[in-house]
């Protein structure tokens, strides 16, 4: 794909925007794969940032592999332990407190997804198939009163 110096295609700009979508780990993962078609300094910077800082390890790992494919000498960051987003416990407690006492888990899950899609998305991406079980156990253990 040839482009003149300083001129980027609309699809390139769209992929860069997708790489920065904090509330959609799947879109960021797709962006990692799409970005590897361009071997530019900006792409290397974006992939490096994603490898080092994305809250979803699957995205970090994909960025690491694409950087390697692009010939970069990179080290895979260690998988972070604990909260993926700072203050998650407080966020979840606030959401639970905002619902009527005796609410169902599904109501909590839906409100979390609406109010804090970034938190929902990050943990869904990180927990994979175990997300619902993790969220339900977390919800049940939250003390609000």
C-alpha cells in the first residue's frame, strides 16, 4: 500500500482510532491485526503502547506477536495480577448500591455494562468464558450496607 509522505489513508486513521477504544477489547484486538499491514514508526509506537499498557492480556499478547513479526526486538510483559482497572472494587460497590436492595445479578450486570462499559469490557476480555461466573461471585461478595 503506497502512500505519500505525511498522507495517511482513511482506513489507517480508522484503525488507529480502533486501537484506542477503551471500551472494546475485541475492536482493539482487530486493530492490532490490521495495524501490522503498515510498518511505520507510528504503528510501532501504537503496538508498543498496546503491548505494554492494554488492560486485556490477549490484546497485549497479540501486539507483542505483531511487533515481533515487524522485526522489533520486544519482550512480552508479565501478566498483571489484581485489578485490571484501578478502583474496580469501589466502582462495583457503587453500582450495586445504586440498585434496589434485593436486585437480581442480571440487573447488576446490565447496569455495569451501561455505566462502565470500560470496566465490563476489560474484565470480559480478561476472564473469557469465566467472566459471568467471576462477575456473579464478585457481585455476591460485595458489601454495600
